[in-house]
C-alpha cells in the first residue's frame, strides 16, 4: 500500500485486520492516536507520523498493556449473592 497522506488510505481494506471494524471507526481511532500522542502532528508528514507512532508510541502502549495484564493475574472472587448494604452503602 503506497500511502503519502492519510487521505490515501483505503480504510475499507483495513477493516478485516481489526475484526471487521467499521472504516469510520478506524479512521477516528487513527486521528485520536495522532492528536493524542504526536506533538505538532499537524506540522509533520504522514510518514513521520507513522514512524513516530511505531517507534515511540507503540513501545509505550505495549509496556502499559503488560502492566495491566500483571494486575489482572489474580482472579476476582465470584459470588452468587450480595447484601443490599454492599450494593447500596448509603441506605
């Protein structure tokens, strides 16, 4: 896929890579990544944006994800019943 700017992306072609996510949703998420993680994104070329996301942002997000997985290692206690005071403490 030869892409020089985000307008050249055929979002329909990428939907199968993300679980058949609607193309509009993918485009919105790409925009959110761009504006959230890339300083001066509006002054950078598309290639610079992709490089920055891949080289700087992706490793940080992967590290954050590892931290979340470690915290979820302990299974939560499953219960069938609760006291009303546990659900509504102000009653």
